[in-house]
């Protein structure tokens, strides 16, 4: 019994000691305690095909996820966590074909190049490409479904960007 109690106390002390350098949260974020701010520059759409709502939707979603899931305060520029980049790909291609060679599904893919600067720990900074997609019925035009698909794809993208920058995953 005494051995179990000692082992339990030792395990508790070990777990308590892990939170000293990095704070963990239920959102999966592990933000350094010294980080206080974040900034997100506007992400222009440099893809060949352009959707008018994409740049604003992506930029706003990135601000939103950091506002909701971290204690960091947004600043205009030069945050401890700073994001900039551009949309590099916005394409719709056939994703599935029937046995009669007719398209069944189309796939909208969005790719974003992100430059993340971690002013607290420069070794965690990166330049990385993130890509996500959603399929839609080929009987629909892209213009009919992009208002629904873009937020769904952007949600996947910002979640991946969040995890890469704030969770060390």
C-alpha cells in the first residue's frame, strides 16, 4: 500500500513538473507562457482561379481560432505568433468518374502557403504549405456550392495551421 502511495505521489510530481515551460490547454494548444500576442496579415489570393470571398474568409478564420482557443491577444502586426502568407491554389477537378466516363464528383482544393514566426522560440517558426479539399456533386456548378464549401475547407486549413503553430504537432 505504501509503495502504491509513493508511486502515485511521484507520478503526480512528475506530471506537475511538465507544465513549467509550456502551458497546455484543452484546445490542444501548448503556448509558451511568454507569448502574449498574435498577428495575422491579410492572405491575398494569388491562385490562378480566384473566389472573391476566400481571402477574407481565411484571414478572419485564422484570427477567430486564435482568439477563441488561446489566451493570446490580437495585435495589428509583429505579434509573438505572427502569420502571413498567400493562397496559392484554388482548383476544381473531377474526383470520381462513373463506369460510363461521366463525372460523379468534383473536388474543390485550396492550398495556402503560410509563414509563421514564433518570436518567443525562433526554432518553432516555419514556412509551410497547407492544403484541404471538399467533394461536391458534379451536377452542381462550383458557383452554386462554393459559398458552402469554402468555409468547410477553410475550417480544415485553419485547424491544421493552428495545430502546426500552437500545438507543436
